[in-house]
């Protein structure tokens, strides 16, 4: 008959639990950041092309700017 002993020092168990917990704890911050980006995008899309030109933007760059992608010049 085989017997198994529980060893709490298993190399892969603790980091994976910490990783999962850190991602769960970061979830509210990620949702908040996504909502801010969404609101920024919606606000900029409501501006006219002239208003966007006044602040140095074109309509095609709104989503990239709102969601944190680097601006290309």
C-alpha cells in the first residue's frame, strides 16, 4: 500500500497562491483604471474635430491615448 506525506515546502505551491492573491487584490484597481479610460475616451469622442485639433489630437488617436498606449508622432 502506498502512503503519501503532505509536504508544505512544495516549490510551486506558495508562489502560485501569492500570484493568484495579488491578481485578485489588483482587480478593483484595474477595473477603476479601465473605467477612467473608458470615460476619457467617451468624453474625447464627443468633442468636435476642431476642438480635438485645438488640443493637438485627431479622432484616430483617441482610443490609443485613452487606454494608455504610447502616442506616435
